């Protein structure tokens, strides 16, 4: 199968999977199902397609190091990582990718995949891709419609039209999410498929149709994409991209195009859109429970329990979702998990950090975990990966004490640079320019004690930074 490039779109914040999924580290970058993240699972399921080219990724700029790190962990090459300053939905994201390939003088078949789906029947998935490549070679814009196995109200639907061949049909209509009565009718009629949000077409054909129906999107994306895209990270111009409308490929192109086609797919697909979906695809014990982490249950059935650290126990309850993270716990009935988003809305309205950040925060150099805090103090466990370095910075409102737990730290404090090893410590006065790096071959772990009148992350003035975070 020649000239096929996967385009993995990593947008969305996965609010219905809170408290595990949050804005700064959403569900696609988390091991929601199994040991790999959903993003990594999406990449790996493509690797056995014959002659497939390296993946192209579109993601939010703030997620670029997570994407790069997860690609590195799998030792996978990529075509590039296109960085949106903010999301504008799928139509502009795909346009940026198609234009980028045009700059590289490539007119490939684009296999457009969300980063957070589960597919269990890989052979059926490959067969559907082969059918889609066949009709996209004739100019069709193909999407994949999931054969429904229940009356689902959480998905949009696609109605099959006239057959193109034994495996593909023209799209008769795209239909919004139905109520339960209508969903049952769709299931009985047999001509309706769930809208999967996956597509396959030639990049040039997509640009042709976009220019026909939404030339403003094409024009804006041309201006927003840098002319010379040879770097690993392709930064989209924020000012130009802000003029782009927010619209999906369905509304912008697929609903309008005469050449829209649908390939029915029965491959164990799930969009993992809520905790009930995680229960559906999870491995169940003899009582129907899906368990992850340190758990004990007695006389409990059909529950989902996900715990990051602490022991969680259930007694005499059924059909619950219990998710325990380091700083927040969710308890919900499995039939009501779509309403988790309402909790996130309340958190956002109250400006609470639990909607945005986990207690443990990933950075390009490693991570930090806020293990304690109180009035005028905060304690962090900081892990710096081998060979990495924090920015040269200072703080207006806090001083810091660093204690090395393991590894070797190279510290710059004012005009002095020195090494610290296990059990050694140093003090960084308020207002002093400083930096921390790991010159060793193993991870560096330190305990940082902050003290001062304000301890927020925005009290950082950067002077030098190898990750491009100096404004």
C-alpha cells in the first residue's frame, strides 16, 4: 500500500475522563487502557501496514514535548509535528497538514485518525483502509462508519447511500446525535453507521474541496503555516491562525462534497469518550469489575475502579465509577458519567487548577510533584531526566531550598556553578538568578522547599531556555 501517510490529530481535552484527563495532559497522552497511552496505541496499530510512511501529527503547542517524548519512547520516526497555538477543530487542522505535505512536494493518501480511539480488530481495520485507498485513488473523500451494535445517543450518524462497490457507499447524509427513540429507529433500519471521525483521501483532493466550500480556511492556513517547514516542530502563526473559523471537516467539507463516501467498519472501535467506555473495553473480573491499581472489592459488581496511588476499596455497590488520583477523586454512577463534564465546568468557573493541571506536572526536562503545601510554603519532588536542564530563571516572591535525593545536580546560583550529590543541599535566595541541570546518565531527584509570599508557577522570569520558552 504505497504513499499512505497517517495524520494523527491530537486535539481535545477529554473532560469526561476527569480527573485523570485534564487540559494540560489530556486522555490521549495517558495510559487509560493498558500500559501504553492512547496516542501511542494509535501509532503502533499502524506499523504493520505495508509501505506506510512515517506519521504526521497535529497537536496543541503546549503538548509538543509530550508528543515528541511518546514518539521517542516507541522509537518511531515522524513527518513532523504541526503545532497549533489553539484549537480550531478538524477542518483547519487537516488543511495545515495537507498544505505542509504540499510544501514537501508530496500528494499522499492521508489517513486521518484521532489520537484517542481504541480499535481491537486490527485485521478488519487494515481491510477497511485498503478499501478506502482504492476509492480515494478515484477522487473520493472516504470516511469510516462504525456498524452500530446498540442504539447510541452519544454519536453522530452517517446514512449510507448508493453503493460504489461491495465495500464502499456514497454518503447520503450526516445526522446529528439522535434521541434514544430515533437511535433505535436507525439501528432497526440498518442504513445508519456511527460517525467515527476517521477519514482517508488524497491531500490534494481535500484542498480542492476546501477551496470550493471554505476558501477562507484555506487562505488563512496558507498564511499561518511557515513557508520553510524543515524543523521537527512546525509552529503555526498565532496572529494569522486566530482569523480561522472553528469548524469540523464534517460541516466544512464532507456534508457538502458530492464525492463523500463511507466505508463500513466493524473492528472493535471505541472513542473512549467517557468512563463507561473504559469499562466497556476493559478486562473484567468474574464479577464484571474493571480494576486498575491497588483495589480490594467485596460483594461489588460491574464497577470501574482506577487508582493511581492509594488503596481503594468497594463493599456492596454496583455499577459505579471510582477514579482516584493524587489530588482528586471521582465517584459516579456508570450511567451518569456523561455529566462529569459539568464538574469540570464548575472547576473552571471557580478558577480551580484541578481542571487544568495534575498534581504531578510533566515538563520537557522531566516532572515535578507538589507533595505538600500550606501558608507561605510548598514542597515539590522534582525529577530531571539525564542530560536535561531547567531554564535560567529567577523569582520575585519566593526562595528555594534544594536537597538531592539521588543522582547528580549541577547548580548555577548567581555567579557560582557547582555540583551536588546525594544528601547534599543548597539555598536559592529570593531574586537570585539560578538554574538546575542533570549532567549524569541517570535521573536526578531532588526535594524543593519553596517559601515566600507567592508560590505560583507564573512567578518565573526566564532568561535562557533550551526548550524555547523565553518570551
